[in-house]
C-alpha cells in the first residue's frame, strides 16, 4: 500500500513537474544557437537539420498535435512557419492571438514534442496569403510605401516584428530560455524585387538587418533569396533544387529555407504534383553538396480558411502535394520515402558534422561522389565509438536523367539508377537510394462515411480530394439580391478604388448608376446596326455587368480591358457593375499601389451623340453580399435566410446560396 501511494505520489509530482515545465515554457535545458560555415551549432554541436514547413493558421489547433507528431515521426528536427501579420493585427493596435492564431500554443506544442522552431516573422510573407500577410489598414498609413526605405513603413514593420520577438521572450520560447525557437527570419525573398526599389531597396535591407538584430532575440536570423544580406544575417536558398547554392560569405552555412515539394493550386488549373523520387533526390544532393538545413515547403500545406487565400485566383486548399495532406493524413509514399531518406541522413550526421568539407570524387561524366571523413580529433565519446564502426559517409550521385550507370567506388561496384543519389553512411553499404521507393504506396482514393441524419441520404466519393462530389438528396437554396441590398450603400461622384471602399471586409463591391436613353439613340442603333458598348480601361479580378438587373457580360483577369456590347431600353436604365477580388495580390513590388476593381476611364460608346464618359458620374456603392454579411453560410446564423427546397426543374438565379446538410464525415486513403 505504502509503495503504491508513494508511486502515485511520485507520478503526481511528475505530472506536476511536467505541467509546470510546460507552463513556464521550459521544454529543454536552455541552450544557445550559433553557426559556422558548415552548420547551425546547437548547444555547442553542429547539426544537420530537417525542417517541416507548417503554417499554424492553415490548420486548426485541434490538428496541431497530430501534425507535429507526424512531422517528428517522419524525421523532422524543426518546424518552420511564417507569422501572419494580418491575422494577428486585423485592426491597427488590436491583436488576435486566439484560435488558429494562437502562436504561443503552437510553439509550446512544438517544444513539448522536442522539436525546434524556425519562425519566419516577415512580416511580408508572400505565402499565397491574402496581401502577402500585410494588414489592409497598412495602406492607409499616411505617406506609406511598403518594403522600402520609407519611415512610416519601417516604423510599422519594426513595431510588429518587435511585438513578436517580445512575445517569444516574454513567454520564454527562445532556446536560451529553454524554448524551441532556434532561428528567425526577417523579410522574405526581397532580393527578387530589390532592383525595383533602386538604392532605397539596398538601404532598406541594411535597415531590416540592423532592426532585427537590435531586438535582442539572440538566435540566428535568416533572409531568404537575399544575395546582399549583411554579414550578420544568413542568406538562404528557396527553390526546387538548391544544391550548388553558395551563401554570400564563406563563413555562412548553406541553408535551404523552401524546398518546394509540390505547389499551390489556382482556380481552374491542374493540381500540381512533385514526384517523391525527385524530391528525395534534391534533398540528398543538397546534403551531399554541403547543405546543412533543409525545409520542406510545405510539409503540411493545409487550408486557406475564410478569406485568407492570396492571389489572385488561388483556391481554398493549400494542400501543396505535401507529405502530410490537407486533412492531416500521411500522403504515401511521399511521407514514408522521405522518412527513409531522413533515417539514412541521420546515420551520416556524425560524419557530416565532423568534416569541414567533403572530398570530391568524379565517378563518370555525370556521376560523382562526395565523401565526408570523420574528423579524428574529437573528444565526443559518442563520435569516437562511431568512428570505430565507420569513419566516413558517402553520397554517390547519378545526375543522368535517363541512364542507369555502374560506378566504382571504394573498391566496389555500385549500380546507380538514373537521377538518383545513393547514401552510404559507412562508405560501403547503400542504405538508401532516392529513386527506389520502398515506402508503402497508397491508392489515392478517398471515401467519406457519414452517419446519415433522418431525412438525408448522403454519399461522398472521390478519386482525388480536389474532385469531391457531394450528392445529397435534398438541397436548399436562397437567392442573393442583384445590386444594392442595404442602407449601408452610399452615393459618391466618380469611380472609387475598390479597396478604399471595401477595406477588404468583402470581396464584392457593387457600383450602380443610371443612364438615360432617348428614342433617337434606339433608332440610331436599329438603323446603323451598332450596339451601345460598356468600355472600361482595366479591371480585375472578376467583373460583371448587369443592365436592368440582368447579367450582360463578365470579365476575368488581372487588369484586363472590358468592351461589352449591351442593350438598353428607351428611358432610364440601371447600369450595375459587380467587382470581385479573388484573393489580394501577395507577391511582387509595390503591392500597396495595385489596388482592385476598376482603373482608368469607364465609358459608353456607340451613342448617336458620341461617347458618354461615366468616370465622373454619380455612382451608388454597396459593399458585400447580403448573405455574406448576414452569415447565411454559418452554422449559427443560416436559419435567418429564407431557404426553399431546390427542385429539379428550378431555374437558377444569377447568384444563389446553396445549403446541404450532413452531420459528420471522415475519410481515409485506401491502401
Ligand atoms: C516563394 C515564397 C513563399 C511561397 C512560395 C510559393 O517564393 O517565398 O512564400 O509564396 O514561393 O508557394
């Protein structure tokens, strides 16, 4: 009895200790992180690191533990994420760190699983995220120009970056406090657009570096795709292949912050796939050629919830063909093959970290070996034990895309499949070849099983998760009004820029004006066979024209010209326009200046007495859709709408909300 209660007491105090550790954020014994030309140095030791890109708001907090666990099981040492400014500060000065934006919770979960974190604060992130992560209100700061040597921008950027660094410090999440944060990033691929900003761009990047280093984070900072990164910042590579990348100083290590293991999907386009053989090849080649930190962008891609998708024209799914799919399930054989690769790389880690640089051996015209010899001077007992078993690790690459080749290495013959790397942790035995997939292959069939509610039969079946078809035996519909639907509308002279009006509270902006058409005009059109035409210099992303409540034409694209013949009646006619954004621009220079909706002049051409310029006319504006603002799509408030059952012979209205009900569903890969 006494033993039992002592045991229980011990367990309780253990639980208490673990709990206290988690609350104070101490997941590790505090350690420092620095780097040399070869690698990150974690707690005094060089490390070869595999990192898994996971963006916390692209999953739900309920999914986070599973994703982190699967990343760890797959061989990741590090999780990498951006920080999403517009999610954290949707209104200036009002912060949101709840729910999917509970950054501290996410980091604590990473720490408690024993993984590290590379946090990319940006705050510009690109990431196919609405407006590249910038809050829309930032455009309204007087005198602001984004991402250049501009005082108002620098002030706002510094405030947010400092806010995040202070948060990490206050919550004791840095490694030197026992937390998992080992590395940060500031800006994102600025090098790609720097020349657009001339000298001011160069000044900006110097300021960015000083600002970041001045925040006292005491961990290394990275800038990706930044050839002129100052000496105090590691410049890293992004791309499909980064072997051969050289940082801008021999004293910096070779880091790969984004290995694109798939790609994002645009509306109407094919779902991109990257074969795992090629992905594994790129990773093995990277470590073969002196790389030491590699991150999968994305290891889990997830979902663009709400209106977070950037654009224009990116779909809601951010699955990315990543090793963990949008639903948090393992994508095989991608996940498994990479796990095998990581196991092989880990076996090489002692040699990889010990050698300052590899020995290069040319094995053939397109074949080569890199051999990492163990440094004999080591007082690490683990290393010296390993050295007795093996004293080098080697990578044999065949970069011929078509031919398998036999090569001689270390007195033996090795057959190398085309476009492959063989990994020999002991310089003799091949434990892994990137082109040979041993991991289980699953057939990409998804099945849904849904407990049926009483009045509903539901069957969901799909050959691919992007082609889900939902068949329910009853659907409800409600029409969305065409045009002005509320007293929040207002009238102003001239065409207003869309984002100035909507403030991105909605994708939709209605514009209404009234045109008077005389009997003379009608006769003229009849006799001359000319049509009146709505002509607009430039519009984006989706644009629709209605005459007297009926749709007359649409345009889709990024700043496209509209020339739409229409028909008017004699007397007053409503000319109604609907401009829709489909994800705000998230990449490129000067994104704050791009705006949305209509640019240039809007005219009616083909009238008897010449063109009518409507650019300065009186227009009535209505932000958003009724159903959107009344939350017709939400579980809580959909009952507010006047739903009617959809009948087979119903004539669809121009805009319709559809509601189908199912109680619950889950899916699995069939293997
Ligand atoms: C990179 C960028 C990422 C993401 C990626 C494409 O250039 O840094 O944020 O946009 O492209 O998915």
